[in-house]
C-alpha cells in the first residue's frame, strides 16, 4: 500500500485519499479504455490504498458510472470507498431540459447516477459547471434537499467563479443548508489561473481544492514536445479529444515547454518521473486536499500512486514555481504593495499559515 493517509474535505467529516481516481476515460473507445482495462486500473488504485472515485453522469455516456458501480458491487467494497459524481452537462444532446444547474436537471441526473453506481447514496455530489443562469438559491436548496433525502452525503462545486462559490457557501451557511466542502477546478504546473482567488477563498471559507487535469492531459509526463506536436498516441493525438476547443495547440505556448524542461531537470535530480514530480508539487499547494488523477492504460495509475513518497527541496520548488508563475494581474498585486508600503507585516495572509505562505503574501512570493 502506498497511500495510507486520509485528508478531510473542507470542514466536512468526509475523509479521502490525497489521490483520487478520475474515470473520465472509462468506457470510451476513442481516447479512453474498455471495461476490462478499467478494472485493471481500478485494481491498481485500490491496491495502492486509494478510496475516492471521481466520475460524472455524462462520462462515457454513463459507462464510467456503470463500470465503477459494477466494480465496487462485485468486490463488496462500498463501505470503504467514496463516490463523487456530477450533474450539469446535457445527457441528451440538443435537449436543454436534460442539463443545466436547475432542480429538475439535478434530480433527474442524481437518480440516473444512483442507478448506474448501484448505490442508494452519493458521497460527494458536484455541480459540474456553472450554467450562467440558474439562481444560486435554487442550487443550494436542491443540494440540501438531496442531503435531507439521504441520497447525497456532501456537496461541492466544479468550474465556477470564486464569487459564485463564496456566495453559495455563505448563503448555505446563513440558511442552515449543507455547505459546499470542495471545489473541483483545473490546476497544474501549466494551469495556475485559480491561484488569483481560490486558495485564499478556500482558506477563509474552509473549503478544499480538488484539482483536475493535474498532468495537463499528459503534457507534464514529457511525452509531447513542440517538435513532435501531439504525436501519434495519447489523447492529444485523438480528434475526439482535441476537438475540444481549449486543448491542442491553443494552450501549448512557449511557457508550457519551459515548464516541461524545468520539470524534466528536477525529475532527473530526484530520480522520479516528470509526472510524479508534477503531482508532488501540486499536492503541496495551498488548499489542495486531493488530486484527481487520470489514466487510460494500466501502469499509469500505479506509478502515480507513489508520487507523494518523496520531498522536493526548497530550491527545486522555487524553480518550478518561478518557471510556471502566472502573469501578474490587478487587483491581486495591489494589496500586497499597499501592505508593504504601510509596513503591515503582522497582517495575516489568507493563504494557510506555514511554509506555503510568503512573507509578503503576494502571488509571486508563494512557494512551498
Ligand atoms: N470537473 C471537471 O470539469 C473535470 C474535467 C476534466 C477532468 N476531470 C476529472 O479529472 C480526472 C483527471 O483528468 P485528466 O484525465 O485530464 O488528468 P491528466 O492527469 O491531466 O491526464 C491524464 C492522462 O495523462 C496521461 N498519463 C497519466 N499518467 C501517465 C503516466 N504515468 N505516464 C504517461 N502518461 C500518463 C494519460 O494520457 P493517455 O490517456 O493519452 O495515455 C492519461 O489519460 C478525469 O478522469 C476526471 O475524473 C474533471
């Protein structure tokens, strides 16, 4: 067993492994894997001490939930694992009523997820994406109803603005509803945009971060390069995946390759794979409680499950932080300057205290 610790999600009583098994690839013939392969991947994860499965009603058109549900039922391990699933996406394309953040969409999706997962409750139920329309009050009330009905244990949000999450949390707190305990967002060495707002919000409101695409779709394994482009294997060479507007090559800028080069050099120094170093770096970022790993082939998860078994030096962390630092942006750089001018050194940074906080609390200064 390689993962033995459990982290709470936010202030909830839900204890989870620091590495989650993401299952977006399960049951997909294009850039994913079939059921027997998925079972081997799940075996690797469970044998390495994992207990948290991340899925969604629409992953593999429902096949992902079916595979996980079938695995857990056949192994009789429901009491020792945690199911996270999500609603929002349109499960019947071109039918608006089959998606969105509204009550009807949520309850319809939840019933389907319970059936496919072969369970009578979901441990952690997430809103998959903000739809830009549904009132927050409707979402938190519907979440709370699902908890009261015993169909959901805890709730969380994915792909929402920080203001939305803060308002949802605060309204739920004031109305005595179940509060969201986790935020699932894209976060990796190449995608650090959430750092402007989310870590400080999570600290203030006692929520956890649950990063997705921690290897930037495989870019942080070193298997892609500007010369080779997306290559011939892997999801970035697959049209079904790259048709997604934000994937390749839009996000693969010169900055990405500088990060990959520095990651490669740190990985050589510590004698670990680039993927393991990228996951290790992410696990130490403020607010991160569990990282959602992805895989489509046996062996990938097995190697990632040892990514937390070593420590990077202060110098290695500084180099990774510097090469991947997000651009400065106002107003996030304004108040550190003002505090410095006023010599407010005793001001408490919203970033959790300890080695993750910099002396001035600025985004640039943050290191592990
Ligand atoms: N909330 C959301 O909106 C959202 C969005 C996306 C994902 N997610 C969740 O997050 C999970 C992870 O996301 P992701 O799959 O994008 O994560 P990722 O870590 O960025 O990419 C995973 C891919 O990296 C490659 N890989 C992983 N380990 C490897 C290894 N040891 N050696 C070589 N290549 C390796 C594989 O690519 P190949 O398959 O090409 O071999 C694998 O499928 C998903 O399964 C899903 O549960 C959530």
